[in-house]
């Protein structure tokens, strides 16, 4: 009986250790993915921010997955043709934003 209780306690401790290790690995993978997409965003920005009509680029979620969002002044087939549909394994989505500019002190918010 004591041997059975000892084995059950050992099994519970082992399962707890495995779960803790999996949680730590998941956090580590998430941090790595965040660093990877940020570095890829920098490289993509260097390639497309100079294209006419591109107003901004950022990280986002597309169907629950990390992706890039490229904001353009006007959504035309010419602009879309110059922007890749994926970059370094991440989906790239193009959205019309219109012109983006900084507010001056004279501008008021709606």
C-alpha cells in the first residue's frame, strides 16, 4: 500500500514537472516568434516603404496568426502587384488607409 502511494506521488510530481517544462518552452517559443517577426518587419519595411503609395506597415493578426499589414493611400492593382503576399513565412495583407500624416498643434481630433 505504501509503495502504491509512493508511486502515485512520484507520478504526480513527474507530470507536474513535465507540464512546467512545456509551459516554459511555450513562453520561450512565443518570445522567439515575437523577435523573429519584429526582425522580419524591419527587413520588409526596408523593401516596401519606399514604394509609391505605401503609407505604413505593421504587425498584426490575420485569422489568429501573426502577419504583416501594409497600409496604402489607394488600393490599386499596381500597388498590390508590388507588395508580396507573404514574407519570410508570414502572410502580408494590404489595406487602404488613405494618407497618414502627423497632427499639428492646430489640428483637432474629431
